[in-house]
C-alpha cells in the first residue's frame, strides 16, 4: 500500500515538474537593452519612410532625395520625382541639387583644417589677413575675428548686405558694402545670421593658401571624401548633366512651376555656393560623424560643433522643438534636447530646400534635398524634424534588466 502511494506521489511530482518546465520554456526570452534599442530604431525608420512617401504624394514636390545614416552605413536612401516637371527624368542618388546655406558647414570645415595646420587661429583678426576689410566702426573692424564670422556673432545687423547679393554683384562689391552695414552689437555679444560677412572666409583662405576657394574645397574635402558629384558655383551647376531644375509653388495656379537657375547667392560661395547629390551628402555625413578621421580629425569636428553663441527665441528661422535650446557653432547650428545634442543646418534659395542633421552620440545622420520651394513644400519643413522628434521624444529608455524607464515631467 505504502509503495503504491509513494509511486503515485513521485509521478505527480514528475508531472508537475514537467508542466513547470513547459511554462518556463513557453515564456518569451527577455530582450536585451541592445535589442530594445534596435527595435525602436527600426520602428522609427519604418514610420519615417512612410511619412516621406505620404508627403511626396500629398505635396507632389517635383523631386527629392532622402538618406539616413546609422553606425557608418546607409540604412535608407530614397529618391523621388523628377529633375524637371513635365519630364520623365527621374531623380537618382547622383542627381545634383543646390545646397544653399548647408554650404556654410563646408566653409567652416575648410577653415578648421587650416586652423589645425597652424595657418590661422580662430581668434585671429580678419583685418590682419585682409587689410582692406572695413566696417562702420573702427573698434568693430579691429575686433572681429575668424570665429565671430563663422558663428554669426560679428555684431552686424541680421542679413547685412543681402540686397547687394541679390543684385548678383561680384563678391568684391558686397565686400566693400560691408563698410556701410549697420552695427547693432560688439563682436561676440549676440547672434545675427549672415551671408555677406560670413563669406570673407573665402578671400581669407585664398590669402593664406594662395589657392582658389573652389580648388581648396575640391582638394581638401570633395576628393578625399569621394564626393564625386559635388562642385562649387553657378557655372559648375550649369555644366552638370545630371542636375535638378528649381521649381516654385504658385498658389494661384496651384502647381509647381519651373524657375530659372538663379546666379544669386552663388557669389557668396562659403555661404551658399555648393552643389551636391544625396550620394555626396552620405559621405559628408559620414565625415561629420567621424568616419573619415584622416580627412577631418576629431579635433576639427569638436571645434565646429562646440556651441559659440546662443540663439534666442525668435532668432531661428526653424522652430524645431519647444524643449530644444539652440546655439550656433562654427558653420553649424547646435540643438540641445535635454540629454541629446543635434548638429544641424538647413538652407533655401529659389527652388531648393536642403536640410541635414547628425547626432554624433547615437551615430545617426539624416539628409534631405529637394528641387522645390514655397508654401506647398511641407516636406522640407517637417522631414528631419519628424525623424528626430520621434526618435528623441518617443525614444524609450531601458535599464540593464530591460525594464522601461518612465520619465515624469515636473
């Protein structure tokens, strides 16, 4: 009798143990921190691709190219539309667009390369290189240094001498026009966005190197970074076979209309003169993320991305996020989203609206090129902002055990 009871009890224990083992086996394995982060990025990227396509379908933007870089690789590259309305010539990864003010990062990087080599210093006075440099006040003439020029902290009124640029004057005329530009602050005191005085970096670099600005960009940046489609200037754009045509949105006719390729703003090459494809921008983002250290060192990148002057509310043309604090470095905007930092620049000339942003901490870069500008161009106003707002604002944080960290706002 007792032997029977013992056997039954043993069988019961074995069956119960098997059931417990089965339930344990059926439980899904806990995801690692890396897996959770990867899942979030993939979800962000999938939504972003849908968002871009939906915007193209809604706005009927003539053409666009979008790219996302992560961990040194292109994880998304989309080309959309045509180089010119009314044709079937599709935009591809080598189609060239104007970069407008995204060009400013190239100018500051070029200056950084020569600063690293000792040909100039950030606190060198402009007048020491260019003796004919003059402003309204002698103290400002003698006080403005290279870092003031590249950080928009010269003290001149915002967009000084823009009318001279718009008249397609050679830069020598605009350069002389700086003598009558209104001064609103001492150098280094406040931020005011510039194009005319920003471009004094061109004659300065030409003076210290004895080479043309175009040749310097080609030799020091475009060629070593494999930016095979990139160029500088109006004539170079005209001579490019695979290039986009600019378009503007007409509210009256409710359609995109071809515009002429305007020479305006090409005369200020450091501020707005570079042309490039999305393939070029991939290499440029990789360089800014540190993947070409033999071309652009960490020291140069750090000097460019260090905040130099705060941008007060209302001074930025692009309102990214209510919680973002904005600064300007050297040729780049710097946005702080709490624990996140984003390096960004956008641009606009007639018919073109490029945008580019990188997050060095998360090793991500996003670029957008379009050949349309106007009220209908919602994509340029929201594209990169949408990606990073989603990645940051909805970016779940996890502890080492895989548990979601919930942050409460005070």
